[in-house]
């Protein structure tokens, strides 16, 4: 006698329609996890946009410097900006700052400025730069042009507000600059040794005079 086929629930195959709710739930959970991970790993967009704006502003400013365009350069400064250029002193106001750069461009007509590193923040930028040019133009800081090649590297810390430079701190080797333009003798040269000898002699004489006065 033929055996009757089992019709128990365990032998029934699940229909495709029954699988859809579970598949949708798993897919939804996966998407939620990915979205949550993206939110946790991505930095705030506002900070990125501010830094990008600062970077673009700073690069455009240094581009005007590289072109030796005094008028364009002046437009990047606020009216009451302050520039503290360590070897030279403090400059106050847009006109005074732009005037210094104008004097520099006139003194070195072939001046080239290159940005070697730029680190932007949300309201400031740190820039490492190099300058190269020949002192063949007009006098600079009271020194007549010597025709000598000048090569400098330095750091600028620029603060920016409302699309304008509000303050600047510049650091470079002022002694190297003075040597290169001929204001100071070359390092380890005969004139430098003579200058040091004269300075040391004057210092010793001053000490001797002070010692006699104190002893008397």
C-alpha cells in the first residue's frame, strides 16, 4: 500500500513573500549602522569650510606677494591691522604695512616668494615661506642697493577676520639678511673678526674703568 505523503508544517517550504520582511529589516539595520559610523567619523562640516576659506584667503594673499602687486596686497589687510616683523619692528595700519612691502618690491625688482608650507586654522594661518631676489633697485631701510643676492626663509602667523588680515607676526634671520645685503660683514670673515675684536676690547676697557672706580 502506498504511504501517504506528509503534510506537516516542518516539510513546508517558506514562500519568498515570507522572507521579505526579514530581509528588509536586516538591510535597514545595516544602513542605520553605516550612517551612524559615518556621523561618528566625519568631522563637522563647518570647521572644514572655515579652514578651507582661510587657506584660500592666505594663498591668494601670498600670490599677490609673489606677483609683487602692492595694491592687491594692501586689499587683504584691515584698516587697523598690526604687523610685528621681528627683525624690523611693529607696523600699524594698512598703509604702513603696504608701504613696507612696496619698499621691498622696489628694492628687489626680481623678488620671488614661494610658500613651502601652509597650515590653516579657523581664524588664522601659519605659513612657511622663501624669498629670493637681488638688491638692485632702490634703497631699503636706509641701505643703498648692493646688487647682492638675498635668500631668506621665514614663518608668518596671520590672524584673519571678515576676510582681512588683522595681525601678523613674522620671524626670519635678521642677521642673515643684514649680511646678505652688505650691512654686516660675512660670517667668519676678516672684517667680522676685526669687529668682534674691537667690541671685546671696548668691553674689557669698560670693565677695567668700572673696577677702578669701584675700588677708589
